[in-house]
């Protein structure tokens, strides 16, 4: 069965735009995901959350696509892409070359070891809600029963203002 999948992309080390582009290219060409109709939001720059330990600012975006892969298969492939790109998990909440988060899969609610769908902090993070709302403002959070647009408006104006539009992901960032 084909499902709509939403993935958060983030990077705060190295060439951040290039890392987002490579991750998007890796998803697009993944035999495990075989994504259909892949789209990507604009890129946004934000302070890291949480702010401790101190680290560089993040670039964030959201990708959306359709796939026949299960949520577990999607998560496994995202972890594989991170590993292939050189992601090291040395410090929780630490700086990272690439961070791929499975945000939502249609109206699926899952709580398994290493897999929580929807992402448990999705509704708390303007840096995820803004690019997700750019793609799908009417998307309904399966646990909360409200739209992504409404969740975004529930964040403070100050928090929303901290998420700064950078622009579209350059096509040159994708090999």
C-alpha cells in the first residue's frame, strides 16, 4: 500500500546546503524507498534545539514523497543514508553533518523500539512545522487531530520569527 511520508532534513556542519542536497538525492535514488512525487520545502536557518551544547546554526527543510515502503523500512533507509553520509552519533543533541527524521506517515501512529511515528516532538518545533506547513498546511497530525497549520500557529510569534527563510535548495547541491 502506498503511503505519504514526511521527512525532516537538518544539517549544521560542513557545507550544510550540499548535505541537504545529497540527502535529498539519496532519498530520490533509493531503491529501498522508491519514492514517487518527491517534493522539498524551502530551506530555513535556525538556532539548534536544544541550545546546549553550543553548536552552529542549522539549515532545515522537509521532504515529502509517496512510497510502498513500511515505516520501519523508511526509518532504516534514513539511518543508512545518514551513515553513508558520515553521520556520527557521538553526542545526543550534538552537531551533525546530516539529520533525517521520519516526521509522519499518513495517519499512522507507531511506537516501536527506535521508531516513533509521528515524531514525538513534531508539534513543538517551529523549524519543522514551518517547512512542513509550506508543503502540506492541511495535513492532520494523527495523534493531536489538528492540522500542521494550526500547530504552527500555536507556536509563539517569537519562535516562528527565529526560523529564517534561506530559499530553495539549489539544484547544483544535488549530484
